C-alpha cells in the first residue's frame, strides 16, 4: 500500500500517477482562467473598457491552446498589455503542451514491458528524458532558442519596412513565438502585413521563417531533438521520428499540390499572383493548414473543394508531443499501415524494418474515432446555434478542434453560444488526443485468460 501523499508537490505527483489525463485538463483550465482574468482587466483593451467575458475567455483559450482563432482584431482591440498577455499565453501554452506531452510519454514508457522498454530506450537514449527537471529545462531552452532565432531573422524585415526598432522588435518577437508554437496570432491590423509593393505571398523574407517555425513546432519536441543530434543519420532516428518526418513532409507536399491545382486560376486567391508567388502561396497554405493558422490569401474566397482538402489536413494535424493539433500524423500513418497490411493479407503492420504492436493499432483507431465524434458533435452544435452552412461550420469546427486558427467567416459574429462551443473544442483538441492516448496506454493490462476467438463479418 502506497503512503498517502502530503503537500502540494506530493498531491500533484499522486494525481499524475493516478490520472494524468485529468491533471492535464485541470492544469490547462486553471491557466486559461488566469489569462482570461488578465484579459478582463480594463487596461487590457485599447478602449480602456472591460472586454465581454465570453470574448476574454475565448481569446485566453485560443492563446493558451495555441490556436489563433479570434473574435476581435488582435492589433486594434487589445492594448499593448493585452497583446503581451496573449503572447505570454501562447508561450506558456506551447511550453506546457511540449512538457505535458513528453511527461505523458515518459509515464507510458515506464508502464511498458521489459522488451518494449529496451526498444524505447534504444530509440530515445539521446533525448535523456528520464530526468523531469532536465526535460523541463531542455524544452524551455529549445522553445526560447527557436523563437529567438526566428525573431532575429524577422527583425531586419520589419526594420526595412520603416518600423521603429521597438515596433519592429515587438512584431518580430510576436511572430517568432506565434509561429513556433503554431498559434497563428498576428500583431498587425487585418492579418499579415504587406511590407512593400508586392503581395504578402511574394514576401519570402516574412513568409519563409513563418513556414520554418510552424514546421519545426509541428514535428514535436522529441523529433526536434533527434534531428538536432542525429540529422546526418536518418537510420538512427528511431521509428517515431522516421514516421513523423515522413508523414509531415508527405502531407506538406500533397497539400501544396492540391491547393495549387484547385486555386491556380481562382482570381480571388492564387490566380491574382505571379507564377512564383502562386507556388509560394500554395506551399504556405499547406504548411499553415496543418496547424499554423497564418494566411497570405483570403481563405474565405477559396472553393469548397479546397476547404474540404484543408479540412482533412487540419484534422490530421502535426506530430505527437508537438504544438500542433489534430489526431496527429503518426495516428494516420498507423491507420494507413493497418489498411495496407490487411489488403496484402499480412499478419502484422510493418514499416522501416519494425513491426507495430497491436496496442498501437488500437490506440490509433480510438484516437481517430474520438476525434471524428468530437467534430461531428461540434458541427451539429454549431449548425443548431448559427445560420451558417455545413461547409462553413465544418471548417470552423475542425479549425478549432485541430487548434489551427484559420477561418472562413467572421467568428466574432457567430454569437456567444457558438463561441463557447468553439472554446470547448479548442480545449478538447489541445488536451484530448494526447491525454486519451496516454490514459488508454496506461490502462493496458495483461489478463490471465483469453476468450474464444470468433470473427464477425466486417465491411
């Protein structure tokens, strides 16, 4: 019998052991409450009046859950203090996600059998994630370093646009933190600025660092460390890193090709740009649809077919233990491998010289099904609360659930009921998939007997 935990630290350790998923949700809700209270202060708005409670909560949820959906214009509605609160919420939320996901992965790895532990240790020995203090420090330093490099790259671009040093530094820092954490918030009125005579889509100096930051953030902390230490030896990356990088790159390319093919002649989007700018805009849209949330063209002017492609990309999201949302790339990868194995009549699903355990297949099915159900419930709720069409509502719901932040309508005009639904979807999307996977893995247990097998008719 375990001794009863005493003190705050002991109780937190006990809660983490008993129900890590519940603790994760409680922590996120508490952090959101703090930032919502700060945004409710009168001097958090540019007008000096208190923001409506639902708008303060929605913005706090969007920042902490690193989504980027907004009900008011960030640059004009909030004061400098309000923008600073949002930026801090983005950093805290992204940092918390990386630490939480890594800790949950650590708890699961400790729950594995001896053989699985040895394999996991061999694949992640360079990460040194066993020390919690070291883990937190490494995540913090990685987040600060990447955001700092992005800030340094973007700063000269804003200076060349005629902004003062203080203004340019603030915008560079805001976009650096927002891009790496896949938040999608912008600090310029109306969206990404046009810094010069050409269109925003043609500004490689501005858009390039944003794409790099979003892709790095969407890979996941363990994968980023593996690439940092072993980027020259792909065979030594480990199965998770290989699957994540392969999936992210493949979806990035496929998404860009599909967006370009569907929007190439649309005069309201890519059709208004030059050839090279069209290509850049398609690549940018593909990267941001995965969880970034920035846009260089008007997403609402895209065709419904393009929206459907973006719905699929947003639903998948990025890598596990990352600041991206969705059901995750590895989940889709595992489901596709299971389909391929079944089509070929193979007993096991195999990839990169490894066999996937049946528990991974069950987890992928569970995460995919729960994600789909969440989107269906959210869509039905918004259809009942608003007068928007199904294509618009589905896009907004998936964008919230996958913590993307893209929008094809005025989110602020949807009504308070819709705002609360979207807030819940952002929280569920941020904490739900990773905590569900960890909870199911931790509940896995061996039985002393197995029931007789009988195959039902499927399909």
